[in-house]
C-alpha cells in the first residue's frame, strides 16, 4: 500500500478565488471585487493555491501542458490591469481568451456536473441493481444469461453453432464461416466484479466493475469493428490493416488499428479518460459543430471534460490508469468524493459522505489487491479524522465534531 497525503489544505482560499473568477467570467464582478482578485493573484503566499488549482484541473485545453501556472497568472493579471487602466468597464471579449484558460479551475463545474451525473441512465441503474455475483450477458434474441465466473459453458446461435466459450472469468468468441450479418451481444459487469471477453478477431477486452459493453459476436470483413462502452475497459486490439476498430463512447469515438489502451467513461464521472500504452489512437468528437480529432501517443492521457466540452492531452505514467486489472485502486490528484465513487464500484458498496470538508480534499493514493474497504478508510482517517458507520454494504461518513 502506498498512500500520499493530500496536496494541501487550501480549500478556503480556493473557494475565495473560485467566487471571484466566476464573477469575473460571468461579467458580474464589481470594481472592489476585481481589486480583490488582483490582490489575491499578486500575493506570493497564494502561489501554491493557484498552481495546485491549475494543475489539478487541466482539462480546458489540450494544449494546457504548454502553459505553466505562472505564465497563466501573468497573462491574466497583465490583461486585467491593462483593461482596468484604460476603461471603466472591463471588455470581456478582449480578455476572454486569457480567462478561458482558467475556466478549468472553477469548482462550479462540480455543481453543474452534479446535476448532469444525476441524469437517469438505464445502464447505470441496471449495474447498480445487480446482485454482486451476477454478470449479465444479453444475447441477440434479447434473452439474458447469468454468467458465473466459476463456470465453463458454451453459447450457441439459433442454428446450433457454438460462437462463444466461457471459461471462468473469460468469454471467448470464435469465427463461424459464412456469417454475413452483424449480430450483437451485450455484457454488464456489476460492481465488485471484473470480466474479460475475447472478440472474434482476437481483440481482448478487460472489463472493470460497473461496466456495460455492446459488441458483435463476429466481425464482418470489410466493415469497421465497432463496440459501444460505458464504464471502464482495457483494450488489446488485434491489428487489421483495413478494418478500423472503433470504441463509441457517448459523443466520442476512439479509433485504432492495433494497440493497447485503457478507457474510463463512467456515466457519473466528470471526465472520459483514455490512456495509451502501445500503438496509436485517434479520438474524434463527432457531435460538436466542428468535428475535432486528437492524436494520442504511447504514454499519454487524453482527458475529456464533459461539462466544458474540452480535451486535455498530457504525458503521464499510464500504469496509474491500467493497474486496476490487477486489483489495484489508484488515484492522482482526485477529490475524496470522487475517490468514494471508485471505492463504491470496486467494493460493491454504497457510501454516503456527510462531511463536506473531507469530500473536497485532494489526494494521490494507491491501494493494492487484498486491502479491505475498512483499511483504506483508515488511511484517509489518519490525514483528516472522520467517523464512519458500516451496516452491511452501506457506509456513512460524518464529521467527528458534529457527533
């Protein structure tokens, strides 16, 4: 177990700067508040707050890695002061290109996204309602099969031909000659479980807890190989020169010919993240007014912010995003509330956090296979004390000063 304490207790100052920047960007800031924002940014004692704020929330622009927090702050201050000197009223169109860099640091995204994440999602509802030992395979005729990871069985089409063979936690599809039409299966992996499928072309897909995937039981030569994903999966795509492999995620398409990469696209999460291990990946956003394409290289992470409709591409240690396949739970600069979401999926529990201050703390942490939920919570408790009660699969966290 490796555990790193949160970056710093800077939430009071972050709330302060958040309030001022929101008013600045929404054109509602007063002269007094503008002076206060300038004073805050010019105070060197606040440098660590501003720097952490920018680094943690980098997803407004995929070129963000080319900007340092110091440079961003300098540009913003210079532009505010210049406009303040020359005009009584700030001309927001002139300074917006600088201010936009800072949109990513607004915690207002949490509040807006909170409403988005609560939107009904039938797939998410199904995942939450499943029993912990149920993996559901939905066949082409609509019939649902319960997949037990301690069993071995075969799956046949309506003609009696075997097209899939399950052995414990892996379902492998085989090629049947003469198939001309695409026929789909759907697989739902509940919280607390993982599963692997091997597609007919040899592509291996490791599925994390709380994941839904729809895919053809057999690909057709000459057609794109397309799957639909909600949740998290690690792809090891079999190379084919002509038939592209495409992962459809909401309004994003991830296209490869042959490569290894991880995708995390849970409905309730604020971001869609793609980490490339080998090969090359093209990410395309189709549903925007102008189609945008982003090329990903090995060792890079593409992080798409759903709220702001923006992509960030950064160099990183991609094992941080793939080690879940070996039972690890890892976080990098993540709020405690977002960590709880991952713990819920990993341990198949429900966690309610009534301690607002704790929920806003930022952590980097790694936990490995064999750690219990109780042990993990105890590590966080060493940093910020809290009280929790556990009743079967329900956990409630509270502020010790209130109880």
